[in-house]
C-alpha cells in the first residue's frame, strides 16, 4: 500500500483511487530511464567477479541483450510498468506462474508493456508447479527465476515447493499479489485473498521478504531480494506486491525514480586460519575421506573438488545433493569408507550428524537405535553455509553435530584456498604413501564397479521391470548425446549415479531438498526448460506418486514446447509408505491389512491403475505404455527419444519393481 | 504381474536332503512366491529378491547362501533395520515356502554378457 505522502496530506481528497489526475501532473517532473540508468551506471574499472557467480546485469546484457526500454516519465504510468523495468534489469528469463486477479496489473504490464520477454510468462496450472519449475531451472542453469502467486490462497499452494527450495538452498523470487488497503480493495473474494502480512506464510522458510509501499521501495526491495537470494547460502525470497501500488499511476515523492544497480555479491569463503588447519589435518591423515552433498554445482566447482581429491588421493563420498564429483572418477567411493576414516571433511552436508552416526528405525516403541559410523578419535572438518542461515521452526537443520574444524563458508569459494593450503602443507615425505593410497582406492573402485554391474544383472529379465534395467535402457538411448538427467523424483536405487558416466553438473543436480512430494514433475520441466536453451537433451525418471500431485506441469511443457523425455518409474504405490506401514505392523506383531491391493490399505496406487501415458496424451504429450515386458522397453524409449528430438515432450509409462 | 514360474518341489527336496532340514522338504516355491508378496517381503527386497541400496542395504536374497535355519533365525529376529516377522504373522510353513521361492529364482547372467551393462 502506498504511504500517505505530503501531497496527499495537503489535499485530503487525494486518496489512492483518486490519484490519477494529480499524478499525471506531478509525474512530468519525475522522468527517468530506469533500466538504462541501471546499465549506464556500471563502472568500467570494476574488478571482474569470480566466474562462480551468476552474471551481473552488465554481463547479462552483453550476453543476452536487455530489451530496449524507451525512456518514459511517470506521467500517468501505472506502477506495474515501472516494476517491469525493474525486473528486466535482472535478466530473469522466465516467469512460470498461475494467473491471478491479485497481480493482474503486473501481469498486464509484463505481457504488453514488457512484450512478454525477459521474463517470458509461462502458464502454470498450480502455484506449486511454478515454484518447482523455477527450482528445477536453477539447478541446471544456475540462474534464478521469479514466480507470481495469487494472494493468500496462491501462496499457500506454493508453500511446499518454496520449502523444498529453501531446504535445497536454491533461490526463487516469489512475488505475492496482495491488496493491503482495506478501505479501498474490492469486498468479497479479493479481501479474503488479502493479508495484513502475506509473507508471514513463508517467512520461516524464505531468506528474506519485504512489503514495498512505493515504486522506489519496490525497485530497491526487488534488487535487494535478488541479491540476497543469490548470495550463498542461496534461498527463496518473497516480495509482497500491493495491488494498489501496481495498478495506480506512480506517485511523485519529489524524487526521481531509479533502479539500483545489481552487482553479484562474492560468495563467503572460509577463514584462512581454519582452512590451513583443515589442510594440516588432511595431509597428515592416513585415511582422509571427503564427503560432498550440496557442495558444488558448476564445472569449475567439480574441477576444484577433483583437484582436492587427487592431491590427497582421498576417496569422495557423494551424498547426491548435487553431482559434486564425476561418477567415472576412481576416487568416488561408497559411504562405507566413512567407517575407515581418520579425518573426514564434510562439504555442505545437509546432515552431518547422520553422516557420522547411524539411526536405525527398529523399535516398536518408536525409538530407533543410534550407533556411530566412525572410529573413535576421527577428526571432523566442515565447510558449510549452514551456520550462515538458520531459522528456528522448521527442523531441516537436522541434529547437531560437533565438528573439530567447522568452517563457515561456501564450498566452491573456499576450495581454491584449501587446495593451496594442502599443497603448502604436503610434505615430500608423505607423497609416496599418498600415491600408494590412491592405487589401492583405484583397485577398489574397479572391483566395486564390476560388483555393481553384477548386482544390476539380477532380475534383468524380470517383470515388473527392474530399476537397473530401466536405467540402463534409458542410458543406451541418450549416452551419445549432450544429455541431462533433470531433477525429478524417481527412487531407482541410484542406478544412474552408479552406472552412468556423469561428469557435468547438469548430468545430475540432486533432489528436492525438502523431500516434499509433488516437486519432481514441475522440477523436471524446469530443468528441461534450461536445457532447451542450451540445445541439450533432457530425460527424467518420474515416480508415479509424485506425478499425481502436479500433473499439470506436463501441460505447461507441452504448451511452451519444452522437450523432455519422462520415463515413469511406476511401481504403483507410495512405496515409502508401503514399507512404513508394513514395518509398524511387524513391530506390533500384526498381519498387515492389504485389502485388495499389494501394499497396506491406503498406500497402493492401483485398482484402478493410473494410465500415465493417457494422462500425458491428454495434455499434449506423445506417450506410450504401459510397458511391462523388458524386451519392449528399449524400442519404446528409442521411439520417444526421436519424438523429443523433434521438440515435443514424450512419456513412456513403465511398470517397475519397487526400488 | 507375471513372475517367473518355477516348480521348485524337486529342487527343494534336493536341498532339503543336503541340508537335512525338514521344513525345506515340504516347501513349495510356487506357494513361496505368493507368500513372498502376501507378507510384504517384496517391498524391500523387490519381487525377485534382488533388493536395493535404498531399502535392503544392497543385500540380495535371491539364491540366498544362508542355510534355512540361519535364514529363519534372521527373519524372526533381524536385529538391524529389517522389522521382525514373528511366527504369529508368518508361520514356519510360509517361511519355508519363501525360502524355496528364493532358491528357485534363476541365477543372473554374468554382467559381461549383458551389452547394456557394458556401455
């Protein structure tokens, strides 16, 4: 809601809805060229920021071209036009959102005044899908998107995927339509959909939020929001968009409007003394182990982690929040090596406690047992931004783990200093032992790979189709292209990470973060959107349960011509819950009631079976299925790949084994 | 779903002779396949006992090398993450059938002979 300004005070008849004429006169003195001012203001001699960071407005403009926004005055201009100018300076490419009356003003400005470019509006069928698409897009492109939500109800729809993005440390700019002025907003539905403090709904799982009450305030808040969201630890931010502010002509406060220049903030690097201590521990360790979770998501970051691992000849355990480390590298090892370690360095671990402890859910009274995964005396090091953004209510920060050398900082920003410190600390006398350690790991890696393949061979020809067969049939059809396994939801026993050759961040970019179901389908569309712009082939392994939370995301892909191959991991159940209810029945010594289903009542998705191929066809996808015979799977995927290459999304519905 | 149909009676009989275990003598792989599903074993071990890194710590129970008595003792009191299946909910006869089913499953091909595992 706009503040009462001095002109309004002097003239009580000038309320919000009657401001047009006065603003038209006053606005003449406030002519600005906001978007141009923002780019012209870039100093020529500013040091180039580290390449890890997203491009600033200047670089982005050079790469992609900022739309030519003609100079304009505030005279009679709606606030939402100015807001669009603000948004355009940030090089936000897409805006996936469900349309809504509470933000109709900026919607109209975006598509008419803003010509529906930078950002381009993508029609979504649910706010949760809009956020999920933005989340998946960021994981591949490393650039944030914005979304718009419809008042209280729209933001409530969006919350679960905002929480996922928060847990996954992914930035999304969430703008919430709202109408603050109770005296002037329409009665009935618009009032029901308004809130005194709409951002309160998501405050506990966003990094920052604001409620701008003037055009200038919006400009500063929006650029600030973008900066905060994209500075590690990254996270969603929320901006309340007041309908009055967006709809009415811009008010004149006697100051020229300006758009603050966005300059990316250098990511926080670990303190050098602590980094040196970490290096000292690592080079003197007999069995150092590197554990990486949400550590790095760029080619440079992966390369730095490889450098560190090779310097130390230390095994790397991938916890899969990101790819982090090539699957083909011999130093990639399973988590069992943690038990042999004398020094462990955890890199942006979502759950350090659970990395070094083991919780077993095996007690009928609901209390699991805990055991240590590590030897007594094992030294622990952490590089993480976790301590830089912790809230109270939601428990995603997990149990507290005491660490010997905790370093607050971004992993990718800290790795160069750590690598240098390791080089300096590495005595010549250790080099032979380290090389010998590497040789032993290489041999273990080769043996482990052969064992993994043999495990994949079990039930190779079974029906329903094994998840190993599913994954390798997919890989056979995509491996010779520039491909990306986009963020999705299928739980297929990690076969892609175990058997596919992955060395680029977009080959695999991790899970939802918060494990909220209903993320996979929209996130996969978002990932495919980012890949489309790079000419890259996208494939998802889509679980059945997740699909039914937001199947509308499929329509968005068809509507906006986003090519994606979705292969259903259709095990016909909410399988985690299938196992949980069985577990409780066993603890209570009862035969579980399955009714007419395979799993305990309430956990199966069958009777009737969902025909996902028909669902996909109904929203404009090419589709085939259900595939039950493993011999039919390869040809079906091959056919679908050809369709996707032509620019269409395609789905293959496959009946699979549970995991 | 269509499982691989195996008449296990003879094989179970042979195994029972070798192991000297009475329950295995009467076991039926075909009944075991039904019991394996009915009792929810498939949930963590998949329908063919291949298991998963995410639900059975990667343990494979198809063609298990455990003798029946050890197998039975483990199922009754696993101690680890697996929930116990006491005799009240899984009779000995069903357990013997399940064991027979697992022993009847075809041995996997060598990975080197599967082209898709050598890409």
